């Protein structure tokens, strides 16, 4: 079935950049919306960025102007370019796929395994 493989997390200093990747299989990727979420210790999981099948994007307020979500349908991959990283960005980042599943607007969610991003001096 659907599988999501994430990569790109790591340890960086404040002000540096990272690019996360999430590649999907077992789905018709062009029909799917994709998102990045993160969860820091002691906090709820929150939306970072979202992109629809039609390339409409939305961002959480804390990352607007610094992060960019994009997709490459030829590679079944969604990216999160993270610039000007701050210590407050430290979290586990999760890729989510939203798959349309029927004529009644049903949607199935699939999650990646998560990748750790740590921003520290």
C-alpha cells in the first residue's frame, strides 16, 4: 500500500538551512495533497506547510517567509526547504499524504516515520 520515505533531517546551527524530502509510493501522487507537520517536546503536533494537488500552498505563521513547500510529481516527491532556521524550529518533522478515496469526499491520511531536525549552537 502507501509508503512514505523521508530524508534530510539533521543537526544545524541557527541561520542555516535544510531540505527535507518525502517520496511516496503505492498511490496516484498527482491526486494527493501533501503536508509537513512537526512536533516539539511537550507540544502538540502542528502544521508547518501544506500543498494541494493543484499546487496551492499554505504555511504555519511561524514559518512564513522562511520555509517553502514544493512537489515534483515526476518524482512522487514533496520537499520542504527550510531557511533561516531557529532553535524554536527544533522538532520531529512528519510528512503526511492525503489520498482521495471515493465519490463522497473521503480522504485517507498516511504518515511518514518522522525525521529529527535540531537547531542549536
